[in-house]
C-alpha cells in the first residue's frame, strides 16, 4: 500500500465522495510538486549565482543593483504575465575600513585583538579611533541602573543567546534588543561606544553584524559586534582588572539612494484580484554572501513561479513573487510595497515570507488581523493531512518583517519555518555562503511553499 | 502561559489527578534533560577527539583499537557500575594503494581519471590492474538479462538513488543492492570487475565506499565505487562509443583479528534484570573520520550515561551503553553481543540504536517481535504528548543492524531518527568529518534519546 492509498483509506470514512476525490487529487498534485522540485528545480543554481557571483548586497550597494538586475532577468525568463521593478529610496551605509577592536591593557597577555564587525547603521569612531574603559552589562535595563557611571565609557553588552531554547529564533528574539537598542540606551548616559556580544549560541571567533537603531535625540555612538569567544575573554578579564579597549571603525551613512523591489506575477484566471504573495528579501549584509539570509528565500520565491510554469499550472488566483529591498537595515522596500498596494486597493488573500534560512522544512507560522485570523486559520488547519506526510505543520506566530504591513488587508500571513538549529551559526556573518546551504533542503522548502500556494489557490480562504 | 502549563491544562480533562501530577513531573524532567544536554553535554568534544585525533577506524585497524581504548576510558571516567570490553573476532580488510580508475579510450578527451574508492571487502585487481570494456546496467536484474554478454567485461552499476524520496534512507535502501550484491551477481557471468555509482543524491566528485559481499561459490572480483559525476560522464560516453576502463586496487582481507565491543552500565535499583540498551557502532570506514557514521551515535550513547550522572539520576532499570564493533563490514561485534546476552538469559526490555547521523531529531522508529510488538508500541504512543514539543514522533520501522538480533528477547527496539536530508552527502566518504556535524543538533539527539530512556525506565513496557 503506498502512502496515498493509505491516506485515502484513512479519510474515507469521514469524507463524502466529492471530498474524497478532491483529497486524492490534492495528494497527487502535492506529490508531483515535490517530484518536480527535487528533480528539476533550478533554485540552488540561482542561489549559487547570487551568493558567489554577486555576493553580499546591502541596500544601495552596487551588488544590490546587480541582484536586482539578475533576478529581474530570471523572472523575465519565466514568461510571466508581468515583471516589474518597484522603486524605493533606501539608506546607503558603508562599512569602511576593516574594524579594529583591541584590549590595550591586559596584564597577562599585552595587547589582544578581538574579532569585530561594525553593526549596520553604526557611525564611525573617527579615523583615530577611541580608547576607553569598558563596563560590562547583560541587558538594556542594567544600562539604566548604572546610569551616569557609563559616562565616557565603552559599554559591553554581553547577554548570551539562551542555548536551552529549542527554537533558536526565540533565543534570538530575547537577546537582539541589546544589538538594536544598546547604542541608543548607552548614549543617553554619555557612553562613547558599545561592543555587543554576537548573536549566536556557538562559541567561536566569528563576529555577527546586524542593524543597530539610533533613537531620535540621542547622539549616535559607534557600535561593534565582537565574537562570542572574544566576549567570553573580555568578560573574564573584566573580572580580574579594569580593561581599556581601543576601537576603530570608519563606517558611515551616505544618505538615501534609489533602489527597487523586484516583482513578477502570474495573473489568476478566475479571481485575479485575490493575490497570493511569496517573497523574501533581496538585500543582505555586506559581509558574507547572504546565502541563507535571504538568498534562500528569494530563490524559493522565484521557484514557485518556475514550478508553476514547469507543471503547466494556471492559477485561479494571482501568484506574485516579491523580492523586497532593504529588509536588513530599513525595511524601505517593504514599506513602499505596502503603501503602493494599499493605494491600489489590493487584497492579499495570503502572503508567505521565507526569511529563516534554506533548511529542512518544518511548516509555517500563521498570523493575521485579529478580526479574521481565527476563522481563517481554522480553514488552513484542515489541510494538515495533506502536508503532514512532508513533515509540515502550522502554528500561530509572526510571519515576517516584509509582509507584516499587509495585515490590514485582512488576508492570512505565513512565515515559512525551516529547522532552526543551524541558522544562527551563519546569520549575518562572513560564512553565510552557498556551501552551508544544502541543495535538497532548499528544494524541499520550495516544494513546501508551493504546496501551500497550491492549496490557497485552489480553495481560497 | 508557558508550555508546561499549557500541556498540563490541555490534558487536565482526560487524566486523573495522579496522572496529571506524573505528567507534569515528566514534562519537567524532560525539559531538564534538554537544558542539561544543551549546556553541559560533552558529546561534541568527544566526537571531535574520535573524529580528528583517531579518525577512520575500520574494524581490526590500529585506529579501531584506539577508539576502543578512548571510549573505555571515557566510560571509566563516568564512575559507572561496570565497564567492560567484550571480545569478538572481526575481519580485517585493508584498502591498499590509492585506487585508480581511468577511461583509456575516450575519443574526445583522451585518458580520463575517475574518482574511485574500493568497496569494503573487495579483492584487489592485482598489482598490474585490469583493463576491459564496460557494460552499463541499472540494477541486478539487468545483469541476469545480459548474462553471458558480461564475460570478461567490467560491469558498471549505474542505478541512481531516487531523489524524490523524502526520507533519503528509503532511496538508499532501494539502491544499495547493486553495491552489496553487484560483484557477486556479475561474477556469475564471468565479469572481471565492477564499478558502482556512489550512493548519494548529490552530483559531485566524491566517491562513497561501503561493503560488498561475495556470495558463497562465486569468484570474488574487484568492486569499486565511482563518484556520481563520473558515473554520469561514463554513462554519457557509453552512449557514444564503446568505453574501455583501466582499474587498479590492491585491497585485501588479512583474515580475522581480535577486537571488542565497549560496554558500560548503570545497574537498575528496582529491576536490574530489565535492560535498556543505548548504542551505536564504534567502527567506521577507513576513509574520512566517521563523524556522522557513527561517531555521533557512539557519543550520544555515552552521553546518556553522562547525563544520568550529571542529573543524579538513579535508574530503576539497568541502562547499558554498547558501542558495537564491525557494523560496517561484518556485524561481528553485534553477533557476539546477541549470543552472549541470549546465553546469559538476559532481557532487553528496550534497545535504542543511533546510526543515522547527528542531525536534528525527528523521532524514533520502533520494531519488535510480532507476538508483542503492537501491544507494546501502543504503550509508548501514550508518551507522545511529552515528546512532540521537542519535534519527536514514533513510527513503525526497522530499528538498526546492531540491535536487530535482540528481537527474540521480545522487548521493543528503537532506531533514533534524525532529519535524513544531509546524511548521504557524507555517508562513507572522506568528508564525513566533525566539521559537518552541528553541535546543537548532536546534543538535541542525546537529549531525545535520554528522554525516551527516562520514560522507558520510569514506566517500563
């Protein structure tokens, strides 16, 4: 007995004949999606080009323009109903010289170089760098307790990601505040700069960048991430004696420049005004190649349209692939998209974002406007028997930054959820390359998303 | 509301008060197992030593002796009730010189070297190698159809692993016959040697070894694996013109030598005669470092006893860690263990084998004697609400080669089942090193196994 017969028999007693037939047809079609994705997908090749030939592509950079052009051509090659670039203005930040962070007064080891990366949006220290005593804190609240004691100091945020969280995104969510808001908070009390422990559960020498945000009214001060092993070292030395650190970075913001979201769609044959969006973000950090974050999500989104074409699938509803610009340090592409879509009076019946890496699929988080969410979520739960054989599940939870602004259109928002264990080994680092993305895992992700798109398109919600 | 309260409330309506309390206690203890495993496990360090400092450790090799000694000392350091070496005789096979496989008559490209590895147990070609025309087949049945046409030929088994199987072990199971039995089958018809397509869904240059078996009465002929990309090349050339190949290997079997299973146990306080076995196999192929196969399973098995000690857990039943010798090319350690255990009249209430890599846990397969299996399996299904929060499930299916012979004792046999997508990228290759094992994934595996051990120990079956 094969798995379809089994599923079929399993549901036979509770379904009417029409439903049985629909179930069998859906099971068959989803199996075919997986067969196609695992044998004819091109998404790994596309990722290879994006990561190796273009590389890191921070919004506003020449590489981000190359990524726009490459993916536009890719979409063009799929013979879609329309492909277009949607303009947006993005902040253009540049890292500058290789960062220097060094302990200058270690009593045992002399000068010690630390592995560091400026946080995105950080201002520079000035060409001469700055030197100051270090004060360690574990979180933002401790900054407020210490207050004026931080004046003219370098504040060292050393709150580790909790390794006991099974879903690493939960641990990230709890620890990321110090990276995003640490510089602003420390600046309130006159600190000169901040160092932030890299956001990973690993103990290694790789610094992780990521955005920092300056609140209105605070003096921007330089903010750099250091590797977890260096954070442990610095903390140990601080328990022994006062530590002075020299830090230097020449990062700067170069104002706003024009850029684009890249969009392609297949028009629905019956309900063209009901849009199913699949998307990822095309920009990445400048270090590394942005393979998991979020080249993977982009090529999976493109692959949905490619798989539809391969399979000769004509959707009833409009399937739109959106590659958002500037998720990492501004979300300006997404904001432009939401505004434009709202102004056109569009209805996104569903949106699926893939921005948690190209790992083995586990399912989808679902979110939506409170007025409609519970009722709509109940509907998709009915599809679980079709998705569970592929290891997929649904759970309530945030969908993704780039589609979050579509909530007001009262459709359903999904976040594609792959296995989370390895994501923060690579996230925002120089080692987020295509060599740490597994081809099958990436393809299974495309198949999982396409299966959900198929059910959304066929049944609506 | 945290997840325990949630689970607790979820089950409140259907459980009696005593059961509620037990459930809450179990949920708490399992959470504690995960906390310990994710913060205090040493299993990644042990694997690092086994893989980097000892390396490939085929049964009978000096490295296998080093692995026996290292793991015995590890177990000794845990202050168990007993640690011992169980003698067994194992076949000692050596690979010899670096293998050579080359196409000698390519019309366009001249001589072409192929990436090859002798299959384990293979005889050698003799020092001068052999040269013959190649005949391609897709499976064993085609050998029988071709019959005498294979005389004095090299038979090239080119059956690919089916990439559309979601669980890669299913695809492996279907394709492995050509590697195991191909040489014997081809030899029946007078073939001189065989080349076998490597067992992986990847297209790359890495040959995968693995055992071949010579059936009684056939003339042993040399059997070598070639990489999948080279298999594609060879197949393409064969469609264009007859292809002659030179192959040379100097592998040989050096008879039987003494070796050992490594065993340690904590005696049960109430039911010492009910044994819960956790195990992996200590031998690996000689190429690569045997990190996923099966260093991972060994260090996880050791970690069960380590975690018990860390947590001050005194089991009611006997928990025994067994590191089996010679799984890869003979299963002689396992056979010695089964015989010894049966002769002592032991009862393995349960046995859990970890031999599918150190990836993110998905659950356990379960198997057992047909007289008792269904009833016993129903019992463990009741534990799912405690395990599902950690992404674990049970399904019926084979447990593992090393514990399969314990079925006659009528306990339950489990195979630990991690995510299977990446396993055959590394399986039996030079790249199966500790760098492709993720620390968290490995630790989560130890926690998953320990959680099952805890429930087995507490409730029995």
